[in-house]
């Protein structure tokens, strides 16, 4: 199939972009790796594609006091190789699992968030870190926490006239460790189940905060505060298995398909969660000792 007819514009300023989106019949084009297949299958029929890659403010990624800010048109591959992105270790851990190299060369970080596929890695990273998504629209600019931005499968808090301007990931701090893992049929495929973990320890090495986000297990990333779980269950993967298995029963609600049943995904999630929480805790203690 071919896409239905559409107009194409490439505005030079953010105000011009918002003007083209006014009315709700436009669709933002940044990398196009999710949009083009949707158009080709005629699952979407926008009247106008609004190419945002000519807006200078949207094509930069910078480190500021509040974290690592990625503009809406910044390619995933650019972030993957940006030395400044090391301020957010989870980005480096997750990015090699996002599609394939060729897709990352065109796809954008904000585009992945806006597409909100339940099995995508970057929305889960954003939720685990409590990243902040900046939106611009008819009502002006506003900032939405990542956990509130993704509202369901392929659904976000952005309206049809809104533009995702940027996402800001908080930089790592002393005593913080991270974990990331997923299981997919082939490398680059969407995950059957995956977990992102963040653990913070105090000066004595005791757990002060722990957070876990699962993806591929529900219609949107599922984030839980697991501080009490980690404090009460022990440090090793073996110690954590019973608690993460129980957690899997609560959070994994995706239906079974040809790739795996709900029970299979719960098993995957429980094992990955225990392993990555243990690893994140170990890394947090190592980071605390060296800073």
C-alpha cells in the first residue's frame, strides 16, 4: 500500500510549526521511523506532515543544571555517541537495544516517547528516571512527568495540536546505580518483557530509594517504588526472586500472544527484575565508594 495524499511543510521556527499543527490535521515528522509505516498502512491519514528538522532549537542535546536535555529532532544515534549523555548512564545502557543501528540513525528520542509503544525502551527509561517532557501547544508551554505523559498504548498527554519540544533526563548522582535488561525474539525486536532499575544508597551503603519500570508487560510502562522490597528481601538476585515474582503477578497484565503467554512474561519479568535490582544496588555501592 501507499500513503494517502498529504501536504508537506518544513517550517523554520517553533511558532511556525505550531501554526501548521493548529487545527489538529497535521502530524509531526522528525525521524519518521514510526510514522512512515503508519502512513504506508493507512492507519493514519494526516492532511499535512510538519517536518520539524529545520528548527535549530529542536536539533540540539545539552547538559544543564537540571539534567540532560534532548530536543525533539535529535537522532537516537547522535545521543548514543554523545559524550554528554554519559551523565545519564541508563541512556547508554538502553540505547543499543533500541531497534537497529540504521533505525537509530534516523529515529529520534522524543519521537519514541511520542509514539509510546508499550514495548519500547526509551519511554521506560524516561519513566524510571522521572524525566520531564516539555510540550508546546495552543495553551503555551507545559512540562509533564514522563510517568504522566504516557497514558496508554500509543497514547500520550500530547494533544493533536501539541509538539513534544524536548525531554530532560536527570543526571546521575553519587550513590546511584542502574540496571537494564530485556528479552526479545531477536536483537532489535520489541521486548517480550524488560525492566529498568534505579537504586540509591546512603553513605553507609544502605538502600535509601529504589525504583523499577517494566515494559512490554502492559499497555504502558509500569513504574513502582521498590524501596521497601529491596530493603526487606536482601541484596542478591536469589534473595530477591520471591518478591519480584510476586510483583510480576501484580504488574504484568498483557495478554498472551504467539510469542508468549501472560505467565511466560511474568516469569521473564520476575527473573529480570531480581537480577537488575541486584546489579543496580551493587553499582550504587561501587559508585558511592569511588565518589
